[in-house]
C-alpha cells in the first residue's frame, strides 16, 4: 500500500484496517509506504505545512506496525525514483512495481495531485484501489478532472481500452502496426498485432508500454513469433503480384492467415537442386491463386520455428483451396510443423478493442454530452493541426475529423463499403476528398458523397464550428435554431 501526503498517518491506519477486511488474514502484513516531505514546505498552495508535529504523530501511529517505510521527499521526487526503488524480500530483489492500494491527499495543487494520479493509476493491481480524498480543495478541480475521466472511462473497461488504444497509436510512427481480430475465430486468443520494426528495441518498448496499461494487466500473450525478412536461397522468377521478400508491406486485404512453419531435418540433407525442383512446384501452385499474397519471414535461431508464413487475402475459401493443393505437393512431406494457424480479420484498432467486451471504447468517449445547440466539443485545434486527421466519437458514432489547410471537416468514420476507418485514409487537399485505406473508395469531405471506388452509399457529413481552440460538431440533420423576426413579416 502506498500513501502520499501522509501527515499524521491516520489514513494509513484506516487503510490497513480496510486491507485486513478485504484480504482477511494475509500471510504477511502488507507493506505500507508513506511519503511526505518533512522539513520543507510540501507543495505549492498546500492547505497546511507539514512539520515535526505531523511527523512525530505519524511515527507514533505506525510505530507498532512492522512493515512500514517512510520517505521524506516530495511526490515528484518519489515518483521519479520509483523505478529505481527495490525491496529485498526473502533474499530476492523485487522492484516496487505495483500497489494494492494507493491513497492520495487531494488537498494540494491540482496539477501535482493529477500528476500523482496519472503516474500511479497504472501501478494499481487489477482489483486494487486508487483513492483520492479532500478533492474539494482548489475549487474542486481534482474532483472535476476525476469526474471527467470517469465519464470518459464509462465504467466497465471503456477507459482502459482507450488508454490501451492510445498507447498503440503513440507507437505508430516507430513501427508498422496492424491490428487483426480473432474473437469468434480462435478459442485461445482474441487479437493479433502484426508489428514490423527496424530493430528489436522498438518491439520491447511497445510491449513494455502495453504491459503498463490497465488493460495490459488483464492480457496474456499465448503466442509471440519473431522473424526477419531475408532473400530466399531458392531461385524464383519474379511475380508482380507478390511483394519483395526484403520489405514487409501489409496489404489492405480483409484477412491474414498466419502460422509458424518448420521443415524436417531430412529436407536439409537433400541436394539443393532437388529442393529447388520441389520449391518450383510449390511456387507453381501458389501462383494459381493470385488473390492470395504471401509474406515469408525467417526465424532460424531467433525463435522456435524456422519461418513465419503470413498469407493475405479477401476470401478464406481461396486460401483453403490453396492449402489443400499444397498438401499434395512433394515439399509438403518434409513439413515438420505448420500449426497453430490463425485466421485473422483486419479491423480498426478501436473496433478490435470493442470485440473484447465491456463498455465500448466508442460509447465511453461519446458520453461527452451535446450542448443545447446540438453541438458537441470533440477536439481542440492543438490535437488537429493542419494536414492532420483523427477519429473522435460523438453521440456513440465514430467521426473522422480532417484539418485541410486550416478548415476542419467531419464525416462518419466508417466507410460504407466494408467499414474501414476513413480517418486513416489519404486526404487530397486540392479536391477536398479522402481515399479509403482499404479499397480506394473516395469520399467528399464537404458532403460525404462517393466520388469514386467501390462504395455506393455516402457517409454522413457533420457540421463543424470552432469556438476559440475547440472543435465542435453537430449531426448533419440538426438545424441551427431559427431566429424568427418579430413582428412576423406579412406573407
Ligand atoms: S472499405 Fe472498401 S472502399 Fe472503403
């Protein structure tokens, strides 16, 4: 348990009683860490001065408690040092990573309290508590911020999904990331995240950040496959439909079929020309199915399998036929392992997170109430600089915002063809259109009309207005209140 802003230790004792009630007879008394900056003015604007009287009272209150550590430092310094603090428990060095209960004194400068909340919320174990008291100080600003965060979270996990999704989005510039859903398809995992990076450090950094999210604490990683691109040792005539083997560029295909693959050792004993003949047959069969695109990557020595094979296509039946035919090829008899197989559905990150159940990420964000004039604040210009686009939510709908040379446009985010996320599409500022990232449907940003490609139905266009730095949108069907002149003009 961690308490910041301890003063005389009364709250710590109270929390110990709560822990004793919740956990009944714990094997060992929980560790209690208290933090307060004895001897200096604690926080700018604090409602009290922490001095020797408080310190003495705290020491007396917790004196008989055997598992208590007090840090005399302000919270900013403590939080900075937290990653470097270790405990020795039964001869083992353990980092101070997670707490069952975090108790914060809310009667300080709201920015400091909010910093404490943000730094510590991901360190509370699943099912644990973060409690902030005295939130009415400073005009109740901390309480207002907590209320807003709770509304955004919506309960039931919506906020956790948003945090998880935003963490993935933050890495979008460092790695190529493709989310694929597996809910309803496989029983042992819910989604696949295809990550393409130039170095291993980026993969480590992403997974570390995801582990630190609230949702990350509930996830397991049943499968993880590592592989690299390299030139094949076999000679294949170039096929324009197949990608370069040295660069991974996922296509916009609806499905991804992935499995680890290992050859038998006798395969490697065969003379190279004999293997080349079998590989030629393999390739000949593959080319009978041009709708299926193949990515082969190599894992020798890096991971348990020898290859990771990822096929992309829009039709699972084509892939099924291809694999059945490949089973009859000669090379197939030298396959040692080609399972498990993952049939993955490409979808936007937010749709994928909503397949996990709980409150919808979209619903959670859309709890922001619309105003009396029908407009809903959805973003600030700082979030949407010229040339940028982003997805927001209003009244439960995903909306794509675009800043085209300083003018903001809003249209429904789901492409009417196959529901791709239009906020991820390419914008042509000259024509004021967006091209859908999946099959090149083209939509007008001004009207939502289809201007090209496979979609046949338009998307809704929203009205947009700015109030200072705030972007507000209203549904297309909403009308400005009509101001009727008085006296009424004669017909
Ligand atoms: S999803 Fe096919 S054009 Fe948009």
